[in-house]
C-alpha cells in the first residue's frame, strides 16, 4: 500500500482561518455609528488578514409605488485584521459618518 503525503494547511485555506465576520461588523459600526437607513453590513474575507467591508443603505422609493427596495453602498473600507479579529488598519480611516476628518 502506497503512503499518501498530506500537506500542511495553507494559510489562505478557509478551514484553517477563523471567521471574524460578526466581530468585524460590530467594530466597524462602533467606530462609524449606525446609519439611520442601514440595510446591511457586508464583510468579505480576502487574504492574509485583509477584509473588504461595505455599508449598504436603503434609498427612498421612486414615485408613489415601488416593487423592490432600492439600496446602495454608503461607504466601503479595506481592513487589515489581526489573528484575534481586531481591526488594525483601515483604508479609508473608520470615522463617524457625517464627520469631517
């Protein structure tokens, strides 16, 4: 019987990394505040502790009657996250929405 070599898990292997989606959402909303028409916070893991976070906002319906809900991205951030899920760096910086930096 042939011996099968098993490779060590690769760093970008989703099973080898922890998913900090809820922790990241919470940290982002704590920093920027909760938008009044928040639809959802979308967190996408990329590689090496990098995440993209999109803040989606509901728009007012067009006209008197609307069949579907209109949403758009209010803001978007590219984050560097530690191994414990803490945000270390953000581009652009996480500041309160509506505030001037």
